[in-house]
């Protein structure tokens, strides 16, 4: 009887504590969510400085990508050693795929930055969520919701407006049309990188994922630079400083995003990182005098708004049962 009374008292105590426990758990979950969101915003702002640094490196576009990863590796080793006591371990397939995709992403994007305006080079790659869902519609027969179609039309229309501004000579650069095309192609590689990092983060820390993806991507970028006959080293100290800055941006920016991806839904992350092109355009206007024309500004705003609209709710209709 005493045992029964004790069991009943324990159950009553658990029931009494349940609301408080739930409240504490909810508060912790909210705090973690806010911390992840803060890391994501910080990462996006840091990456917004990357196009500016690429312009200042005094090397070839792919070479700048190689040095970016090269300078990032010691920083990643320090972070990994302090937080985990180890850095490498054995790479997963997703880590290596992320490295390959990121190398291709950086190669296309850096060339795009050199050939067209910073605004165009940063807005066009952010069509990633739209292109991924569109591919699922065309090749996997995953019918999207109507709201996605509206967002897709808005995003594509915005990209067309930016291209029209390029045709009218509003976009600086040696070959704006090619730069726009390479920047748009970046969306494909970045989407694959995005998915690979999400997969790798299920089992590994952000630092380990970043380290292995950098180790896998650096040789690819170096090979591209050699094949293209690029200048591999900068002419002066300012160029080296810009390259080192890219390494810091890689760790602080991509590292923050990779860490946040393990704690936030992909759709949320895809929308928040859209502050990157805004920050990049403001920096380009301040440092390089790249003034957005009304047509460019309208196109960029429409493209980003379309991506946001497309992510308002799950873009794919649930399967009928």
C-alpha cells in the first residue's frame, strides 16, 4: 500500500511539474532558434563583403577562391581544436560532395563578380530556391502550389529586368552578359552545396564539415586557375590582405550559416540569407560607386520578393493518399 501511495504521489508530482517543464523547454527552444537566426543573419552579412574582397584580390577569379579556402583552413583548425579537440576525422560522402559543389560555386561566382556588377552577381545566385523547386516540377513531376508559381514568375521577371539593365549598359564589367550567366549558374552549384551541407550536418559538426569541404574544394579551384592561366598571387600587400579577408569571411560567414543550417529549416534559411545581396550592393555603391539604376533596383527587389513568396509555405503539394 505504501508503494502504491508513493507511485501515486510521484505521478501527481510529475503532472504538477509538466507545465513548468514544458515552459522551460519552450523557452530554451526559442532561445536556440533566436541564436541560430542571429548566426544566419551574421553569416549572410559577412558573405555580403565577399564580392568586394574578390574585386580587391589582384589575382584571378578561381585563384581568389583557392586562397579563400587556403587561408580559411588554419582558422578552421583552431576552431575545431578548441571546440572538439580534433578537426578532421574521417570525411563523409556528403562533406566531399559539399566541397566539390562549393568549388564550382566559387569558380562561377568569382568570375561573375569580375565580369558584371556586384548587385547582379549577388542577386542572381539567390534564385536557388526557385530553380530547385522548378527542377522538381519539370523532372520529378512534383506539382508546386499556386503560391510558388506566383513567386517563380516574380523572381524570373526580376532577373529579366536586371538583364535588361545590363543590355542598356547599366552594369559595369568586362562582359556583363557572361557575368550574369555565370552568376545565375551559381544558383545550381550553391543549391547542391546547400543540400550536401544539410545532410552532412546531421552527423557532424559545422567545423568538421567546413574543414573537409574546404580541403576538397581548394585543389579543384587551383586546377581551374592553372588551366585558365590566371595570376596566382597578388602584386602587393593590399591583395594579400583581401585574400586573407576572404578566408576570415569564409569561416565567419559560411561557418555561421553551416552551424545555423543544423538548427533551422532549409526554407527559413533560404529566405534569411537574402540580405546578402542587399549588403553587397550597399558596399559596392560605397566603395566602387556602383549606382543601381531604377531598372536594376526594381529587378533586384522583384527577384528577391519572388523568392520570399515562393517560400511562404511548402512549395510542393502533399501526396494524396
